[in-house]
C-alpha cells in the first residue's frame, strides 16, 4: 500500500469519536486524583507512557470510569496500539450500550488494523439494524479502500445510490446530503475526479456554507496540478471551517506532506494521468497521488 494509504491511516473517521475526550486527559493539576505517575525528568510533566500507566492503575480500582477509559483509549490510539484500543472499546460498549458511535469506532479500528473482513461484517451488522446509516456505508468504503478493491467499491456505490434514493423519497434532506458526499468520495477514491467535482459543486450550490466540499475540491485540484483553483477552494474552506475545529488543525499540519506527495507524483504519473488531467478525468487507484485522494475521502464526511 505504501504512500497510497498514508493520510488515510493517519486520520480515519473513528478518530472523531476517539479524540472526543479532553485534549489532556490527565492534567498536571489532576495528578493527585490518580496513582503515582511517571514524570519527564525534573520538569514535572507527565509523559505519554506515564499517562497510560497512571490510567491503567487508576482503572484497576475504578473499572467503570468511562471518562478514564476514553482517555486511555485515546492514548492507545496515539501510541499506535490498536489491539489494546479495541479491548478498551469493548469495555466501553459493555458500559455504554446505547452509544451508537462505539461499535462504529470498533469496526474502524478493525479496518485500520488490517482486518477488513471483520470490519465489513461489523458494518454490515449496523446496516441490518439501520439500512440508511450513512456512517456504516462510509465504513464499507473505507474497508474496500484499505483492501484496494475497486470491484467492492463499485458494488458499495450501487448500494449507496439505492439508500440515497430512499432518503429522497422520505424527504430526509440531511441524509441525502451525507450520501451525496459519500458518492463523491467514492469517485475520488476511484480516480474519477471530474465526476467527483460535479457532485461537490452541486453540494456547494445547495449549501454554500458547508466547508467540506471546498476542502475536497481543493485537494482534487491539487492532484490535477491546478494550483490557482486549488488555492481558491482552500481559501473558501478556511473562511468557513469553524475556529479551532480539530480537523482544520490536522489539515493545516499536513499541508506540507500533501505538497510532497503531489510533487512525488509529478514525475511518476502515467501518460493516462497526464491526459486525464486535461479533462478532470480518472487516475489509477494506486500510486503516490492516491494518498491525497484517500485523504479527501476521509475528510469529506467529517463535520
């Protein structure tokens, strides 16, 4: 997979749930509430490893403290320990069975860890309970993208279109919009940039204040080497994205990496890509630039 999944691996939608705990779960002012922790030298600052150990010790005597469990889960994710994070999610599911986001989080973690078949099964179970659950469809798209299975993506897209039509008949406007975003994201992953741009432009006409279509258009134009147009879209995105939005911060921090991958593919893209750039056409699923495509697909559904 290599660079093709770089951004997708760094920031999946499940992180929106995982990072919903306080930014600093064990603040120094709260240290006395937990057992002895590991400090960083003489600075008195709790290390990440120390925070993990402190929370684990605390949870040994307070196993049902969901706030502490979520904080530990966040630390496990940041430390790239998906198996341990999944075990914590299982504990949270048992304690908070009504939280719809937790099974979704668990499925995404399975996908992130490479177990796409289990992830697909979990997403399908969610769709059996709620056939119009857009985030479960997004999970299927993510799993298929992880497995680099274009055939699966096509079949999932057909199901997404069917679900969207049902939402239209039931006049569920918000769900229709979410499904349109998902359609565009599949097109991005498939390399059908022209088709994706049409959907994003339609979404802008419907709701000009939504920052997501501008962001995704900016990424697509970056892939197509249309820097001026990309800059225009990014400017619109920055004007609209809420101040302090976590995904805005993440995006800004990774703009340099995006430029690097864009430059990498400049000299390596096949002749077909050069032709397609002129028509806002199609790019192959693999290759350095597809990392940006997947990055766009990840960001498209985050609000």
